[in-house]
């Protein structure tokens, strides 16, 4: 079996509680099939739209007022060919204006948090990101700036030294891990995710950070415990391996836009293995849960108040606010928050 097949086989044999909830079941098989035939050199180009569901969406989204679809198509074609950087957006904005404002917003958030400066960082161009631009001679994408904004918010409270151990459940694209490791090379980060997402995340991080930075998921499958874990590396694990974390002490738990796509009982199961084992938690989720109907979305949305209840009395909410990307609210309709909890017993 190849790498992805091994991950899928282990996932299928795992207890049902670790299988994707209804929200992700709608995408699961399609994502696996697309991954098997994907050209990784085009990973961020927009060639594979389904990958945008878990973060590989370094794309430029254009403004379209209400108009017939054929008019939208013509306008988009003309804009792409002739006027990408003219003042064709509302308030006479140009694409370059939005990028400059996003960079300055990210820079200001970093300064307020006393975080590592954005002007010392640079995005990778692996996977041909469509939304790649330059500021002061360095490469960025809107996604990269937005993940920097999340890091800056968290750093206000964590005050990262650079030698911590971080657990991220739902690592998706790996963009947050990439940014954190570029700032703090000695961080130990354990990533947990579904098979196809984990596979692509591993390929991406290996390409942008180097093979020496990553301990792959095939080695992770062989582990029955976390003794002798190699420090300063990124370790890849399937989400069904989360029980390995029982009694494993670490510094930070990180989950962004992942718990909200699960049913409350699935979230409670994950947290049951790690409560009391970590000092800080960073969550960025839909405040009122993801969409839900009789036939699609989550069966039951998880709400903001549920997180404090599930974390238990030993964890105190330190700060909570609306979540922003570098250029906008994280969601115009869903109302996302970002928040930090601290273990008051530590």
C-alpha cells in the first residue's frame, strides 16, 4: 500500500468516534480521490477547488455586485486580462491597496503583541499560490498574513519562548505550523488530522521547511506511545491517534476552524484525552457553530459557551474577541471568534 492508503486503512479501523462527522463525510471520498491524482506543484494554484475546504486556497477573490452570470463572467475575464490593478473595486480600491492595508494591519498587530516582526518573515511559493505578492522585497500571500494575525493574538498571552510543545488538531494546510516554525525553529509541534488532509499537510511542510524538519505520518503510525519524541520537529499523526496524548504534558493546544465542523460529542471526546495536560488553549471557531440542516452540515452545532464547559473548571477564559483575517472578518455571516484559555492550576 502507498502512504495515503496506509493512513486510510488505519483510519477505517479506528473507533467510530474518530471518523469524520456529517459535515466532513460530504467531502471525504472526493478529497481522497482528488489527492491521489493531484499535482503537488499546483497545490495552491486553484486547480483543485475541493482543497480549499481545508485551507489550500491562496486565491484572489473578486468583488461581484448582483448581475447576470454571463455579465459576471465577462467582467471577471476582462479584469483578469486587463485591469487587475486598476481602481475597479468599491471605494476606488485597487488590489494592491488591499494587499498593502493587509500587510500594515498584520504589522501593527505584531507590534502590539510584541511578536516576531512580519518584515522578517516570508511566505513560500511552493504549490504556485495564485495570491502571491511582494512587500518590501519579501513574498506574502493574504493567507500568510492572516495566519500571522492569529499568531500575534495568541502571542500576547503565551509569550512564546520558542522551545514549547504545541498540539494542533485539524492542521489542514499546515500554514499555521509553517509560520510558527519559521519564527521558532525549536518548537516541537504534533499535528493531528484526517488521512487526506494529513497527507497533503505533510507533503507541503516537507517541501517548504525541508525533510529534516518533519517526522512523517508513516513513522507516526508505528507509535504506541510518545516516549522519546524527537524535540524541535514536526510530528504527523492521524486524528484517530489522539489517545496517544493521554497523560502527555505539553504547553499549547491549538484548534482553528475545526471543532466547529464537528458535533459536540466528538469535540468532547478529543478534549477528554488532553484536559489538564496543557497550559494554554487557542481556539478560532464559528461562534454559533457551522451550518446545520436536516440533511447536511453538522447534526448539532457546537456553541461558544460549550468550549468553556468542556474544558472544565480548571481552565479560565483569558480573552475572546471577533476573529479577523488580515483583510476582513474571518466570516461575513458565521461570526467567528478567537479566544485563549489558561489552565489556572499551572
